C-alpha cells in the first residue's frame, strides 16, 4: 500500500525542519538546514528549493530577543481560529439548528479571537517598546 510506504518517509522528511526552527542560534539553524538539504535534495527537490529561497525570512525571529522567539515563530491566527471553531462545534456533533446558528460560530469565534489578539498585541507592543 502506498500510504504505508509514504507515511514513514514523510515523518522522516518533516522531522529535521522542525529541528531547524528549534535551533538555539541562527548559525545552528543554517547548519541544520544544510544537513536537511543534503539529505532530501534529490527526493524533495521542490521543497528544498522553496525552503532555501525563503530561509532568511523563516529565520527572522532570531533577530529578536530569545524570550519571544516561540511567539514569533509559531503564531498563526488562522490556524488558531480553525482549531477553536472545531473545539466549540465538536460537542454539538456538527449539527446546527439553522444557518444563523452556524454562522454565529463560524464568524463569531474568529471575531472574538481577533479582538483578544488585537488587545494582547497592543499590550505586547507596549511591553516590547518599553523593554527593548
């Protein structure tokens, strides 16, 4: 079966990029990228070219203080919104009484998250400006 062959290969393929972004320094991240590229350049040529082309942008978080690296590197409001909608709709069994109730969840959750994110972002920017 194809999936039995592909899944272990995929897991090995994505393991090293995760280590690239978990490196303690930009220099180490670049070393890890080169190691990953050498290993996967033939089997995943497009992916390695894409990563190499965008590597500097992907490593921009190293320009900031270490205590905020994870926040910069992992914040993705869209993915968070989707997870939150799933979390809130799962107990409902995906059943809505009408279209309006569905829309309230689908649009209301991201709106709520955006408002909270905007407030946290303002506080973080103020704190960042004061400290750095």
